[in-house]
């Protein structure tokens, strides 16, 4: 069970950060496990040095070019 799931199940009024700190002081949280979970939170898509944002921009440009060609063929006089 992840820390987030434990937090939700606890039903506390504390913020997640405060709840984690309280659990650390009680010794309920394994800091090694917490660090592994935080590594997953920073996961990003990267393909051969190209970020996910660059891929999305590239696909958008290709779509715009396609729409432009289609509109040109449809409306040319």
C-alpha cells in the first residue's frame, strides 16, 4: 500500500506533507520506501533525448501542416 493510500485511509484532517512528517516521527514510514515513491513521481517520457513536450509539439505541427494541405486542396480556385 502506498503512502498516499494510507493517508486517504487514515481520514485525517492534516495535509499530506504534515501527515508524512507525523508518521516519520512515529517511525511508521520507511524513508527508503518514501524516496523510491518520490522517484516515480518525477517520471517523464524521454525517447532518445527528445522530451514528451517536444514530441507533442512535433505532432501538433504535423497535424497543422496536414490541415493546411487539406484546406488548400479543398478551397483552391
